[in-house]
């Protein structure tokens, strides 16, 4: 498993850089003004159920020191949300470990985002509408059925 | 700026000037020469002599094919058949300490044609001999193309009529197709082109050195190659941006004129007003829709995150709640501390200093088993609890928030459709409007309007794309710089090459800065100088308000109330504008070149002649002006103005009309 | 031909050393003469400049 280095940097797969640049250039999904931390957590969320180790060249994307208190809950829950035993709770109450998992989730998440964008053939409006539509189903599955 | 001066012109067998010379008055307070000659004597031929010398063209001859050959007719007639006659014109220019002699010569062979003798063209030669006054022994002689380059630096042929001015040909001056030529030539004579050439040259060197650096390091080479591509993209995008802005301004100006014309026509005024309001509404809605799209994008991202992570958020909150309700949060005792005591076989209790025996350790172990979370975990969980609750709550509000967004979009879209629909109706009405007035063809103007609106849209698109490319390319170049720096730091062997590249980049940046500063200042400088001179020449002080020169170097004159009036200037006003523009270009170019004017006051009405003559006299204090008058133009009033300050010379034809008299031989 | 006053004024305002300004002036003069079709004079000018003004250690100036 690729370990997050003891340093401050959070990495993504280098191959997604040009894709993200394209989203920024065309201002798709508000990417033009979006900081890297935000795009990262979006990818984490999309790939949260399929973490994949990044075996290729990595690129420094954002920093741990940029995670504010208001963000911490979300980042922490990626790992803590899988704890089933007390031992796991104690082990998983660790932001560095959570970030390691987040990097793996983002590896998948960026791929999912890219596939969806490619399906829309670069049509930003179509891409956004499809993502919006997907949220309806997600809400029904995740929230309504849970209430 | 010290003036550049035409010191002397020498003729050899050239047309009616034959062999002789004219020295110009370069030493006085006013650098002013007046040559008076009847039409047909040789005024225009003098101008032709200058342009033939510099460009090998007699620009003032309408039809060169049917014109007389260059050699003086009397000389041809006297010569034996087979003789080679040399025709030459030499122009001496003074530029500070430099003396530059431009000499063009051509051989002509005398032949018999019927009863007449004529000539056939032979080889021509052109040189520029440059001598420093302080070092007469070392004259640099440039030939042909190199001499042409010297001419271009002073009197670029593309804008020859800004130096050698024919007052009778004002129409050509402001022709639309001239403006791009003017722009390029202004850059050339102000040496902006020189800066561009230097930059291009240094860029090629940089690339060559980077290849050297990358020879044994293909990764570096890839980075340099990518950087060159980005630089090329950046250059293209900048040009595109500049073109787009020029097109935008032009379209906006045209639309303003059209709208003004239409709104002045009473039968359609209410449509115009309604249209203006609707267009404002559409613009406002466009902004609102843009904001909506931004808000929608934020919403999609936020809920993609919240809903995908919802199970994890819920699960995390659930286990926090469970720990809290079972009293395990916060733990009464620090689990890690207890574990440490057990692992280290501590001898005494850190709290009460009591001895820790075997029973105590059993008790501690039981305690440890009861404690499920450490203090660190407890703090961690407590820190995130309230945020988790808020995020889960926010996730549950998805439907309401989405509904609000949908409603907002529906509302904006409906308003936009309504406004656009009505606009379409009005446009259709106006496009088919049958004007009663002969002065205004509404449907024609409407069609023009549509055309210019489409051009404006296209220009805005070009600008948007260019700006985007510029931002991306600049960022990429910076990123690549950083990557290259990382790589090259490790390669000591390439130090010298790296240093050279660094110097090259610094100079390129420097030249680019100089060029941009000169270019941006130049247009506005030309504009304000043109206005100042024009205003001083014109007697009407309440009519003209301003002059505008756009990035394409097209001139527009405005009245005091902002109406465009370039097309309705009188001949005198056109003359004044042409002079003003010419003088402004000279000033802005950084080179104070002389002006040779044929018929300087020919088209100027009597009451303005004196005024204009005085202005030209004033200008001649700092700039050489050579004027070719007819006796009629050189009225007594004008004579009075120039008599004490100008070198005056009269030219007339000899009795057999073979040669111009008044030239020094 | 002499480099225009405008260019010389702008050059004097650049935030670079006097030695580099002199180098840039020399480059422009050469460009003006028309030796642009080969780079040897430029290379020599730059090498002379570097040997008289060795760069300080500490990475690229930006």
C-alpha cells in the first residue's frame, strides 16, 4: 500500500492533471475557481466504495495543513465510517491514516469523474445535468431508504 | 529629439534636373526650405527624385510605362548611339554625428528608335555610405539589401507618404486598407520591429541551448519542448486577444452609429426604446443565469460529496452517539496512561504515589478492558461530532434545496425566453419595416445591425478563448520552469549552458517589457499629439471635440457632442488632419524625420492659409520641412510669414525646356 | 542606425544590472546591423558578460 509520506502533501495520480486542467479551462462544474482540496474531496466521495492503490507517478495536489476543522469530520469519516470494533475505532481515529485511504478513494473517484465527462463528450451542461440527475437516485438510496 | 535632416540632393542626368545639386538650409533656427515652381516645372519631379533614390520608384508618376525615361532628354539627344549614360540621384542625410549618403544610379544605353534617340535600361546600383563626423576615415558602405534596411529605418516605403507628402493626394491618406500598413510601419520606424527581431533571435538561441542541455537528459528536453509549445500558444493567444479587442471596439462603434440613426427616426422610436430595455434585461438575465450555473455547480459538488459519504458520516456519528450514551466519552480515565503503567511495570501510581502490587495490576487490567476509547480517540470523536450532525442534516435537506434551485432555473429561463421572444418580434418588425423616409432605410440598417452584432459576439468569443489560453499557458510555463529547475539543479556539468539560458531569458523578458511599454504608450501618444496639432491648425474652435486612434491605427474625428465626423471634413480640415497625424507619427516613432511637402497649402482655403503656414513655420524649429509651392500658393501673406526664416529658391525651366534652372551646378 | 531614445529610456528603467543593460544594448546594435543570420557574435557577447559578471549562487532569478 502506498503510504502517505510523513510530510504534509496529499497526492493524486499524475495522469489526472491534464483532465483537471481541462475542467478548469472550460470551467466545468465550477472547477475554474475550485481549489485542489475541494476537487480532491469530490473525487474521494465518488470513489469511496472502491479504493485503489495508485501505482503510477504521483503529483502533489494539496496539503494536510489546508484541512480546516470544519472539513475534518468528512475526511475523518472516510475511515472511521468503516470501523466495527473498539480496536478499529481507536486505530482509525487517525487523520493521517484516513488521508491514506482518501488518496486511494480519489484514485477511483477521478477515474469515475473522467468517464462521466467523456460520456458527455465534453458538453459541460450535459455533464452537469447528468450529475444532478444521479443525485436524485443517490438521495433515495442513501437517505430516504435510511430514514 | 534632434532632427534628421536632408542636407543635399545631387542629380546626374536625372530628368529635367540634369546634373546639379540643391543644398538645403539645415543650419538656421528654422529648418525650412521653400521651392517655388510652376506646375510642370519639376516640383513633383523633385519628390520623384527622392523616392527614386530611396525606393527605386517614382511614386508620383501615375503611369510609369508611358512616362519618359529617366535620363535627361537633352543629354540623350546629344549622345551618340551606343553611349551609356549614367543617371544618379544622391541624397545626403544628417543624423546627429552620422552622415548617410544614399546613392542610386542606373545605366542607360542610347539607341535609335525611328528618327528619335531613346534609351534602354541597364544595370542599377544602390548604396548607403555611413560616415561618422568624428571619424571620416572609416566610412561603412552598405549595398543593395543592406542599404534598403538602412532606408527602412528612416523612411519605410510602406508609409512613404508620411515623409514625402503630396498635398493633392489626400484621399489615399485615410483609406481603410492603409491603417494596418501604418501600424506596421510605425512599429518599424520606432524600432519595435527591431525589438521583436532581437527577441525572436534570442528565443531561437534559447531553444538551441536547451536542446544542448536536454541532449543527455531526455526528460529535460521534453520539458523544454513543451515549454516552447506553450510559448508559441501564448504568443498566438496574445495576438488573437489583440485582434479580438480591435474587432470588438469596431463592432461596438458601428452598432452605436446604427442605433443612433435608428433611434433618431420617430416612427420606430418606441420599438427602439423597448428593444434597448429588453436587451438590458437579457444582459442582466445572462448574468443571473451565470450565477445560477455557478450555484448549481456548487450544489452538485456539495451533494455528490454529502450523499456519497452519507453512510460513512452516519456510521461515524452512530458510533460516537453509542460511546457517549454508554458513558465512554469522554473516558474518566486515560486509557493510554493505564496501558503505559501496565506495559512499563510501574512501581508507583503517578496519582497517589501508592505502591503498585500484583493486585493493583489486575485491577488496572480490568479497567483497561472496560475502557474502549483512548483520550486521543475521545478528543478526535468529540471534535467532529457537531460537524457530522450538521452535514447529515444538510444531506437530508437535499430535496428542498434542489426544488428551490429548480424553481429558480424555471423562473430565469421563462423570463429569458419571454424577453428573447419579444426581441425577436421587434427585430423582425424592424427588418421588414417600410420606411416612409428616403433618408433612412430601416430594414437595411437592421440587417447591418444584425451583422455587426454577430461580429461582436464572435469577437467576444475570441477574446474569451484567448484570455483562457493565456492564463493556462502562463501557468503551465511557470510550472515547467519549476520542474526544469528541479532537474537542472542536479546537473553540474551543464552550468554554463544553464547560465546562458538564464541570461537569454532575462533579456527576452526585458525586450518584451520594453516593446509592450513602447507600443501601449505610442498609440495614445500619437492620438493626443494628433489632436493637439490638429486643434492648433483649425480655426473652428467649437466644432471638433476629440480624435480617436484605435489599436488598428484607424483615425476617427468627433465633434464636441461626440458625433463621428471624419467623413464630413472639408479639404482644409482633411489637410490639417493629415499633417497632424503625420507629425504625430514622426514624433512617436522616436525619429525626427524631415517632411517634404508638394503643394502644402494647395487645398487650403484662403482664410486658413496663413494659420496653417504659421503652424508649419513653428514646427520647422524642431523639424526640417521642405515645401514645394506654386507661385499662386505662395501668396504674399505666406511669403511674409516665411521670408525671414526659410531658404527660398525659385525653379523654372530653361528656354528650351530641357533643364530646370535654379539648381546649383 | 542609432537605437531610438524611446528604447534607450525604457531600457534604463528595467530592473536589471547596468552590465546586463549594456549587453542588451550591444545585442540590439548587432541586430540592427543585420548579423542576425548567425549567432556567433551574440554567443560571444553573452559569454563575455558572464565571465565579467559571474552569477551569484542561489538559483534562478525570477
